[in-house]
């Protein structure tokens, strides 16, 4: 297995990270997870645009040109012979003796690894349950930072209660999942939280927006409440690793069940058509 460290593709066993990496001390860094279908990266430009945006928001400059980074990832994919899976790309601010105040002359550290694996067909078919709980994350959830404690803690709580994903809400307003965006369907209209600082603007969310348009469903990017969720006809979550997964049950802050509906199924079908190469 090969990994990318800075600008070198090396064996995983030979890849070492500095003790004073700011990613290690502060979670001071960003990442992307990109899906690979049939050996080809999916929505690659969109992921890199978001990566650049996260870097800009955190005042981190790329250590190499974007072209070099992309070339290295393509080489990594081919060296590991990834057919269907994901590539994880991370960039930390760099090496500096621990200090809250970051220096501006650091060299950011890029790392990437690949993972072979298919999309979770059984979850896509049968749906998952969500554990609803208060969103305790910071107020810049739009930045894809590796500092994910709020997400990590809510995911563990959901799993401990027997649920596959968390449904996060700030007060009554539903934001997103611990690693997914959330959609609700009511009277054939789709609703999802607007892309502001309360959520990560998911690449899959963007695609679902386009698919909804193509399938002639209207989509409202407006915040909805836990009460709205109780009245909804269908719910689903989206992410690079899950694609579109229906929600069949919610417990925790609210308790409700859903059957898997026609809008979700139609969008799942449209999604599969997009990724079939
Ligand atoms: N929200 C959060 C908090 C996430 O971590 C993720 C996936 N990393 C998503 C939404 C979904 O984003 P994407 O569709 O780009 O994978």
C-alpha cells in the first residue's frame, strides 16, 4: 500500500509525521474525501474547489501547485490500483513548536491515502436510523477542518444508542448529520439547510440539488425544525461515502418513523445513473 506524504509517494510503513505537526496539536488542518468509481475520481473539481476554499478560510497556502497535487493523487490511485473506493486528502498547517499563534512561514504538510470499498448497498436499500441530539460544534462548520470533535462525539452517542448516524439540531433547527447532509421531503418538495456557516456544503448535496432539478422536484434551501421533521413524508442523508441513504427512524430529541418514499428512490436512481461510467 502506497500513501502520499508531502510530494512523495511512499510505502505506508515508511510514512512518518513530525511530532510538532500542528494538525496533531490543534487539529489545525483541512481534508477532503473523494469517491472513486471505476478508477475515476468523481466530482473532483468540486472537491478541490472546496479544499481551496477551506485553505483560504484558514489562511493556509498550498505547498505545491494544485496541478502537482492532482497529479500525485492520480499516481497514488494508479499505484494502489483503486477501482471503487475513496481517496482521503489532508493538509495541516505544518510543523511548529506548540503555540496557539501560528507562523505564516510554515510549509503545510499534505498527506493522502486510498481505501478500496463499495458503497453501502444495504443501507441504501433498507435505510438507517438517526439519533437526534443538540449540535455542539463550533460556528464555522462550512470549513472542512480535521478538527471534528463535535462530529466524533455525536457519532459515538448515536452508535451507542443503536443508530447509524446523528441528526444534529441547534435549538429547534435541524442542521445536518455528523458526517452527512440531511434532506426532508414534504408534499414532493425537498428541503435542506442553506449552505452557511452552520453546515458543511456537501458535494453530494450539490449533486442532489442538480438531480432534483433534473427530475423536476422543487428544492428549498431553508432551515427546518424538529417539528417539521415529525410532519415530513420522507427523509434521507447524503455524503460521498453513502451517496443517498433513506432514513427510516429517528429517536432522541424527537421520535418518528418513515417509510422509504418515491422521491428518495427516484433521486437514488438518478444518482446511480450519474456514477455509472
Ligand atoms: N456534513 C459533514 C459534517 C460531513 O463531514 C460530510 C462528509 N464529510 C458531509 C456533510 C457530506 O459532504 P460530502 O457530500 O461532500 O461528502
